[in-house]
C-alpha cells in the first residue's frame, strides 16, 4: 500500500476536489440490505488503490483464487483520491456476487513518516503531547477521521457491523512522540468506529505500526482502545497470518489479515492488475451454519449409491432412500412418508425428476440422477473460503460423481473440496482451476463424470 508515488501539488489539489465528490458515491442509492463485510472468512484476497472496473471484478471472480478485495474509500492522503468505479452499485454488486470488501481509509499519517503529507495540503497526526500528555489533538483527529469514514461507508452501502480499516503506513516507532500520537490517534479512531456501530481494523507494517499495537496490548493493556482486527504488512510470501514481529496470541483466533506479497502484476481472464496479495482469517472464519432437512433426515453422504427396487436378495439402503425421498419432497415431487422404503410412490416421484431433466426414466435411480438432484439450486462462483448451502451441494455432487467415499460435507470450501473439484474437472475436460464457475456448474448439472 506504500508503493504509489505522490502527485504534484497542483494536480493533487484538483484530485482532492474530484476525490471528495467520488467518495460521496454519487449515483444509485446505497442498499441497506447489503451483508456485513468482510464478515466470517478464511481465504485469499488482494488490494489495489483504484477500485477495479466491473469487467475486471467479474473476470477475477471467475478465474482468480481471490474472494476478498481491499478498496480505498476515504482519507485525503490516499493516492487514489479519484475513484471513478466506486459507487453504491459497485459495492452492492460485488457483495451480491460473493466478494468480501475491506474498506480502507488513508488519512493523517504518523508525524515522522517522511513521505507525508503526500500533497502538502493533507495533514499528518499531531505529535504534540499536550498539557496532560494524552496527545489530545491526535485523538481529535482520529475521532474525526472515523466519523468521516463511516459517513462515506454509509453512502456506499457498507452496513454497520462491517470492518473499517485504517491504513497507517510504516514509520520510525522509536520516535516517542510520533509513536504515542499514532497510538492515541488509532485509539480514538477505534472508539468512534465502535460508537458508530462498525468494527475497527488497522493496517500497518509488521515492524512498526503492528508491533506498536501488539506492545501496547501486552505492556499497557488499559492505556489504549485497540482495534478489533489487524492487517499485517509482511511480504514474506507465506499465505498465513503469522509474523515473528508480533506475539502469536494477539488478535487470535480469526482477527488477522496478512499482506504477504507486495505490488506485482497478475492476470486472470484477460484482466491484468497490479496488486498486493493478502490472506484473511476473520470473524468466525469461513463456516457453514447447521442445516436441517425433513425434520432431521441426513441427505449428505460420502458415497451415493444406485437405487433399485428390492429383490429377494437385495434391499436398497434405507438411509439413501430417505435422502432421495426428502430431496424429492423439498422439490414438491413426493408427498409420501420419508420412511426409507423404495416403493412405487418414490419411484413415481423419481421418474418425474428424470423426465424433467432428460434422464433415462427407469425404476433405477443412478449416480447421474443423484448428481442432477444434488446440484440443483443457485449457482454462485465458489472457491477457497466460500461457505454455506451452495458448497454443501457442490460437495455432495462431487461425491456422487466420484462413486467412492470422498468429501466430508461440511459446507466449507476447503483444500479437500478444491482437490476433489480439480480431479473432477480434469476428468470431464474443463480448465483445472479448482473454482466452481459457470462452466463447472453447467457440467455438473449435465451430470458429466
């Protein structure tokens, strides 16, 4: 986040004016029903100063490993004062498609940070201790910046409960007044962010701002209001949330992000962007709420079996028949008892499904039939970090496709799910990328195996 060069003073003033209007997000009204962001998530993200175009976001959702994106929404010291793409519609569109947004403010910076003020007219954090030694002016600045950030966030449709991130660029933390005023600023920022109903996050370099916060947490736990979440800048190439610069117990579990790779170009689809890479572990982490079907019928299995009418020698697995009956009932095709008996009523309902989905109409319920039934429903893009009922549908269908015990159906898109998906994609001739995008959903719905 520190790689963007400063503009000339004259251009900066013009950009400042433009940026103020852009930050107000003139355009479609903000949606109050947007989800909290980033919420509960464990997975990969990227950040870039300029909010990408919708075309780029679409291509990166379909093809990249990322499901989170850092965006600069406020602060007169940020490089991208003009954000032409950043509107309420842009925000609601990304959230609706599954992106997790990390809204960033880059306002007053530490007084000993040599690259700021960036434009000459933007302020830095006031380093004066004041008569009581509480750095009162810095606290006022932090509170005011939080108020301004939340105002912009609301105008964009970023709802209460979302995390607002303050970007404090690296500085000389051995400079006492510089460090203490920065702590006072961030403490006031967090208090005001909380007062306005949002979650407080701070981004900074591992060795300066983050180490400063961690030392305050341990050595002066009652002196400052610390952020709820931290975003560690440590370009060590390790996609995790650890660093030797701070203790491992702080902001654990699920309250850390690490920017593990600095500015570089990546191309996904046909869209190239210069980004930083991030790994997130926030909220409760990626998790799927418990599900209930037909008053407790278990529809998940690691192996879905073909079903045939009972003979003198064989009887269909009762649990699997119950799962079939329950799913057909949920689709409005079966009105009988969910009793695990593969009877004429169950077969008639199964035949209706087979006929409607271009399957062979038969007394046998095949693995292909299982696939079409298990996959039916919404088709969002799923990848590492995704969680919820759509992931469960994907996991069940991959188990049906494989014919062997495979995935635990937990509803979180984890490494095992990605591996199983990649294996299946290779078998059916799709791009082996471990992402459930439109071609993947289409092939699963067609029961390709």
